[in-house]
């Protein structure tokens, strides 16, 4: 079972930046596809960004051009760099890991991001 721990959430003003991190346990991090989701109060959990084991990335239209996902395999960590933040980016952000070979997936506990003046 993979354990994921997210860090980096907080309160930021509109237009500001934050970097989230998600550290994974285990020895197969290099093989994981990693994703970020977010859930605003009263809304469903939505896809934000993903990165494959080979480094290919994908973004939701709402964050494209503002957010960047990247991974550091030597640190078992995936990051989400968030720039030009908007109030509508306010949500709990969750990290998700998927190991297609082992048929395993896991969620982190979430970290709150609040964009407000």
C-alpha cells in the first residue's frame, strides 16, 4: 500500500503563487502515474493535472498555462506549481498515485488552498 502526504497548501492573495508537494512511500515511485485533483465545498472532485511515469503531462483547461506538474523521482515526490491564482482555485487539493502494472492506486489526505484577499 502506497502512502501519500501532501504539503504546501495555505492562504494566498489573488495573483499569487503556491507550490504543492506530494511525497510517496515505497520503491516503485518511478512507475507511478501521478495526478492532482481538487474539490471545492459542495462540488465534486475534479481533475487538475497528471504526469506519467515517463514525464508526459496533461492539464485541465481551467489551469492550463498557470499550473505546472513535475516530478522528482529521486525524492519520490510530485509537485504542483500554481501561479496566477484565482479565487476559483480555492479547494482541497488531493494527490493520486496509480500503478498500472501492480493494479494499485492511492489518495493523499488533501491540503487546503485558499485564494482570497
